[in-house]
């Protein structure tokens, strides 16, 4: 399957692309499977494994699984209807997905958090079951939520090839699978990364549809940020974390006209933009995976910094930013991972920072080599970053971490633009190092909340 910019940047809901969006998508896919079967189904069950079990309640995996089995999908979910469906299920122990009638599902009995058994394909595994009138299982399917809202069945994961995760498809004119191939194709064609990515996208959509779709993505990103900048209060989940973005923004706006404002205050603007997005995500709001929900604030924060603080910036160039960023994200996903449960937060905020650095370098006029260098710098300096959310909530350290990821992205782009694109460590080497580091990383540092900050700070 071709990995489009619209696959990398998906409109969904918080707090997690892998733990919330993924299980919801899996539930909806299972319903489609049931609709295609000749058997009469009377009930549903689900079991969550690995990271989905350990941090599932903090990431709303239980709610998402139920909603998916009720027929909801992230991109079109209506919050009020979703809450009503959850309340009705608690009362009746029944789900009524379209075309399947009333199905038994008691969340206390039929949704199992299996902490003892990891599934072999990925750290984010779940099994969905359909039962007959006697309660015996007649259909089941294993699903893996592999990061960024992407979901694969056990069979799909086993059979995956190069064409399932990147631009590596015979149907596109620039099927680069590595950064080295991308650089070579750019040199031979004379095209930028965004231009090559656009040519690939044009095999599936018109240019007008592509640009309109990208601007919709940016609008959802900006709307999410604006809501976060305007909404105070305390985040759900029990940690009593205050939303900080509105107060910081108010302080920055008061200081804006002062002549003695320190230059480093621009970092506070970037952090606030990113934190606003991730506070919305933590509250379950609508966000765009970039490439994941846990890292959703980095790319939009850097775009907002560029548009609002860099002279000459224009929204007409946002498509070039996001096309470039999605190309880099595709390389990371294809050759390593964008899943915190698989490779730690280096795969989420690290990948997002590399994507944002590349996008910014591109719209600031950088060469293809400088853009690749910017992505490498940003990713290299996130290597080894663990995923250790306190109480399994996408709040601490996740929200602030997005702010620092945005700052690193801007610094990486600026540093790359000071050079000529020649550099010592190739982006491919940084991506492979990230993959190896994630493979060697202890499971307790990969979105299980069994190590790191999750066990070394108070949880209440």
C-alpha cells in the first residue's frame, strides 16, 4: 500500500494514536469482517495484550475498543454520540453496530486486560472475538496497532512487504525506500522532496484534492492548537495536571511589546504552541497524528512558529512543509518505527522532530541535502529517549516533551541551513540506530509505565 501524506497525517481523537485510535479502527474492521460472514453473531469479546494492557486504561483503550465495536471510527467520531453509546452499553451490556443487530458485550466481563501474555507480532496486540448464542467463540482476529493509528491483522503483519509502508510502489514515479535513494532521485530529477512526494501523490488524487486535503489537515492542527491555547482547567485521569498553555500564552502576549524581552523567549512560544496541542490530545480532543498523537504537537508548533514569527512565511507553502515532513516520516516508519511501544519515545517525538525540521528547512529554502541533514540532526539528538508515561497517561512527560521536540526541530533546521548539506552521519544511519536502540531497549521503558518517570514520581 502507498503511504500517502494523508496516511501519515490522519485526523483522529486523543489521547493516543496507537492505544486509542488503533483499537477503535481494529473494532470497526472486525465489524466489517463479521458483516461478510454467513454466521449469526450474538456477542463480542476483546482481550488487550502488552502495552495495550499495561497502559490501556490511561490511554482510554477500553473506551476506544468499545466504541470501535459499536461502529465508531476516529476520523468521524461525534463525542456526544460516543458518550451516549458508552453509557448505554454500561446500562444494557449490549452493542448495536449497524447491520449486525444487538450484540452482547459486558465491559466488566468481555473486555480483558491480559498482563501476562504478550502477542508475538508487536507490543500493541489485541484479539477480538465473536460468539454464538451459547457464548462459544466462532470468529476471532488478532490485530496489532503498530503506531500512528495504523492497524494490521496478524496475517497482514506476517505478510507485510516494502510496498505496505512507504513510497516503495511500482505505481509511483519516485519509489524511494531510504534517504540515500531519496537524495539520488532528487539529484537526478532536479526536484525537491516535496515535488517528488507530490508526483507520487498525483498517482492517486488530483493536485487540487491533494492541496485541499493538506490544507484541511493544517486547519484541524491549527484549530486544535487554538482550542488548547484558550482552554484552562485540569486534565482528566487523576494526576491533576493543570493545562498551562493559556496562562503561558497570556504571559507571552503581555511581554510582546517590551523592548528588553530576551531572545530565548521564542522557545516559550514554540513550547506553548506544542503544549496546547498535546493538552487537547490528553483531554481526548480532535488531533492530527504527526506522526502519532503522543507527538502531535511538534509539527504544528513548528509550522505556527514559522507562520507567525518568521518574516516572509506564507500558508501557501504549508503543503510543501507537510509533504516534506511526510516523506521523512515515511522513511522512519518504513525502516524503523513510529511506535513508542516498539522503540520508545525516540520513535514518536524523535520522528516528529525530524519531520518538522525537514519541513521547516524546506520552506526556508534549503536544498534537498540540507533538508535531509536537518532531519538527521533532529533525530540523532532524540536517540535513546524512553517512553515512560506516568500512570499510563499521555501527560507527563509527554506534553512538555513535544515543546522541546519543536525547539530541537527549529534548531536542527537552522543548523543545517548554516551548512552546505554535507555532514558526517547520514539520516539512514540515524534511523537504523534508532531501530537498533529500540530493539535493545528494556520493555519497561517502552510505553508500559513499568520504569523511568512512571515509577519514580508520585502518581497521585
